C-alpha cells in the first residue's frame, strides 16, 4: 500500500506527522509528504488514522 499527500489539498496543519511520524513528515514548504513507501504493514493502521484525521482529506492510498 502506497500513501500519497495531495500537496494542493494539504493546508500544512501538521496533524498527520503527529499521528503517524513513521510515514509522514512536514517539508520545508510546510506541506506534508509520505516519505516511507510502500507503507510498512506495521504502520498502515496509524497511517490510515492520520488520513482519516486530515481536515482536507489530502491523504490517499493506492495498492
Ligand atoms: S493532516 Fe492533511 S492538511 Fe494536515 S499536514 Fe497532513 S496532509 Fe496536510
């Protein structure tokens, strides 16, 4: 499973790296990226939790 942040949708709230720092981090442009792909299975649940908590639904998953 691959995680992707839609940078146009991300408002840089910083929530996803707080929920799942193993997969998401903030970049210099104050937008989040998914830096660990494919998402290791042990972090998939928290990555999905981060996606559910994203206020702009900017995080998507693909097989
Ligand atoms: S939770 Fe959503 S809006 Fe907030 S930093 Fe992450 S991707 Fe961006």
